[in-house]
C-alpha cells in the first residue's frame, strides 16, 4: 500500500500493480467500502492479463483522509433539500470525489485510464467519463445507476434491517457483526458465502480501518447528487455495464437504463448476483473486464494508425 497527497490536500491510500508502461485500469469502490473490497482474484487477475491496475480508498474510507471536521451530516435534511427550499450542509459531493480520481491520476502522471467503478464508484466513474472525456479510455459500470437514489419497498426493508445493527458499530465486535449481516443481506442468492468466510473478510476490514461517520458523509454525497441521466449521452468511451438480476440495493432496471442511455454500451446481466462480488464469479468478471478493455485498446491503436497514415498523405 502507498499513500499520496493530492492537490486538494487529501491523502489517498492506494495500490499500484503491473508494468508502468501497460494500459492503466483505475478501480473505484462503492459506498463506505475500502479498496480491499475489490477481490484479490479480480485485482491481480487483471494485472496478470497485462494491465497496470490501481485500486484506492476513497476519501473518508480506509486509510485515506478521514474528514471528521465535517461531523455527521443530517441525511434527512439533505434529502429534503433536494425537494424543498431547506438549507442543509453537504460535506462534499460526488463531483468532489470524481475530482479526487483526476487529481490522483495527475499525481501519478497518468494522462488516460480505463475506469472500473462499483456502485457509488460507478456513479463517480460516470461523472468522469461524461465531463472529462479525454481522460477516459473505457468505462465499466458495475451494480450502479445513472439516476437519483430511490427508496423502494425492497431496499426500505433492507435499510430497516441494517438499522438494527448500525448502532452497535462503536465496538470492534459490533462492527464485525454489522459487516457480516450487511454482506448476508446484500449478497448474491445464487452464490452464498459461509459465515466463516464473511467473518474473516469483516475482521480484516474492521481491523484495517473503521469509520462509520465517513460512510454517512459519503451517503450524503450520493443523496445530494443530481440525477446523471442527462450526462449519459455525453459518454463517448466504450462502456460495459454489469449488473446482477437479484441486486437488492440498486435494482437491475437501473443497470439496464444506464446501458440504454450510453451510446453503444454493452450490457451484461448476471443471473443470481446481488450487490457484491461473489468469489465464484471473479474469474468470469476478470475475463469480461479484460476483454472489454483490450477491445478499447485495439480501437485506440487503430485510430492512432489511421491518423498517422492520413498525416503522411
């Protein structure tokens, strides 16, 4: 693991593997999730495919800067602020988090990259791909959405179930239990993980870093964000959308809509997958992303060759 201070003053913890001359893939994780939530099989699998792969902790997550000076935001007021003229303090936005990625690229002297984003990370990647086209070579949006968060009957039930355990996060054991329960509720029905594996994963995560307030501030950023649907047609990078048909957090319809809104986007619906990365699917997911990125690289090379040939005439 390495750390680097970006232009905004935030310190980012990241991992950078693969040849420096190889095409770069930057992996952007979701709400409250550390870089370690990207499965090693997927991360190192992409490195083995010949890419330079970077995964990092978003601000307020893991070993990156914890922005405690903002305190705990009032999520209800922020939600109302989008609907009524009520002023509420927002610690930061998804655009700020997108800027963190751009500043990380600048510090690492990366001019262009392939972006892979999961859940909230997919939202951040979409913003970058739409607003900073020249920086993005391809986009992979996993279990994400292009619209505002919606409270359906199914995810309301999920949030109520999780609310029972959130207060217990103050203690190490409580935090571990919460993480286990979270992954049981949002996991993939067709690819269940036993509690021992979930406990090991939760323990490693909690012992590495634990910041419930950071989760709330990131959630505030999502809640306060505008609908991105008007941005989707602006995305020109080759796009792959991956979504589980049994996702209880962001419904599969959101993934389908995202793919429709982005020109020539490829959609892959994964049967039996929820809102997680099932170990049994990581070999396939590595193959899907690798194939998508390599195809984008081939198109880029063809364009360069065509430009060079036309320039000689």
